[in-house]
């Protein structure tokens, strides 16, 4: 090919690229414009097997927000959801209005759901959807303490409100990149709508995705099962519940001798959250003892599994018998620079 033809082809290619960008038709955009998340609340139900068959036949994965006190009567459904590679999440145990509940009431309810799901073979959920989408700082704080990210939705299909299959499909057509659907396990209309929803959104360049531990919709990774004790990337969500006596006390979370995160404490017992893919010995270390500063560590939770500080055998910062630490445990307090060891993660 001579130089003149090469130059002409190059000019033509540049012009086409400009036109595609102007029209929003770049190759990436034409191929795929984003991800959405299909989510189903209130299972397991007598419909769960049918819904799983629909999803399998359609070739998609979804997130199931599980109603905890329904698990005991149908543990096989939880195992089937997990085996099919779907994500299992927490939808509370009693499915009550929680806005007026205390922190401990919310915590106990969500923890009961976590245990029910774990005992049924569904892994440890990392996502929580509050019943009725009702949330406040108390609910979020309790969920966070259990290693749960609170997730609601931004597209309500109204299947719970008697919407017909065509109406559900029509509502779904409003999906965009990052949309999280509200749907339910238990409606024939929803089962019938799913294949059409997926086909319609595929034509718009949208692909079913997963909700990660930050509450964002992303591509499915591996089998798509996000309900194990860690995420598909190996990440663990660690919550340290702590306070200082005067404020400004500094603590560090360390895993395998590596600092994951450092926080300055307030005098209010609060949750401090970090995410890491590290494994190994885990400690919370107090680093700036001075004057009347002291630190109280209530517990840490690793993907929702709580480890109480006073139950640990190593505490090198508690003041006892006229001296600091010495490796003695059984205390929530760090009076001197030192650490509480929480075992391996």
C-alpha cells in the first residue's frame, strides 16, 4: 500500500472515531454501557426453586436478601442459592420496622439472621437490606458492627404492590448503569418478567452485575458467590469498636505485622471499619499513651464474626499489679502503649 492510501485510510479512521464519540457510539459503549443488580427480598419461600430455575435458564446471577426466620423451615433453599453461585445477603431476622429500635435490638436481630444463614450453609453475608428500606444511623451502625454494608435500591419494580408482568418489565426498562432492583422471591409475575428484563437490558448494553462490599454494582467475579466469609478478591471487612477516655487516642489495626489503618478516637464508643486482603495474626495497638489517655476496645468483628476484647489472652497494654501489660489478657483496656491480640484471620 502506498503512502497516499495509508494517509487517506488514517484520515478516514480518525473521522469515524470522532463521529462515534460524538454519537456516543464508541466500541466500548456499543458493546457494554454498564451493570445492574437483580435483587430478590424475603426468601426463602415456596417459590425459591422456581425462581432459581428461571435465573439459571436465563443465565444470570442475582443477590438474595434473606428473611432470617424463614431459613429454618427451608435450609435446602439457602444451600441451593449458594450452590447456584448467587449472592446471599441479610434482610433481618424478624422483618420489622426498626426505626425506633435501640442499637442493641437491631444488632441482635441482624446477628440472629447472620447465624441462621451461616448454620444453613449460606456463608457469612456482607450486605444488609433493611426491611421496608427504612434506615437511620442506629441501624447502619449496628449493621456495620456485624461487617454488613447497608444497601437499599434505586429502582422499585412494584412487584410487591400487585404489579403485572408487563408493568414490572416496563419499570425495569428505566435501568441505567449502577441500578439496583427491588424485586421479591414469591411472585409468579416476577418470575415471568425476569427473562424479558434481561433481554431488554442486554439490548441497551447493560449486564447483570453483583453488589460489592461498598454497595456498588460491579461485574460478577468467579462463580459470583459473594456470601462466603470473605469477598471474591479475598477482602475481609474488620470493624473495631472502641473509644478513648479524653479523645485523640490513636489506635492501629495490624494484620500479619502490617498496619491496615490508624484512627484517632473520640470519647464515644464508635465503630471503625477497614477492609484488607491480608491474613494472619491480628492486633489492635494503642500508640500514643500520655497523661490521662486510655483506650477501651469493646470488640472487633471480622466479616460479622465478633471477637470480644476481654475474651482474648494477650493484652500488653493493660495496667495491672503496678505494671503495664506483660502479656496478660482478659481486659478491654489499654492503659499504656501496647496491644490486644485477636488471633488469626
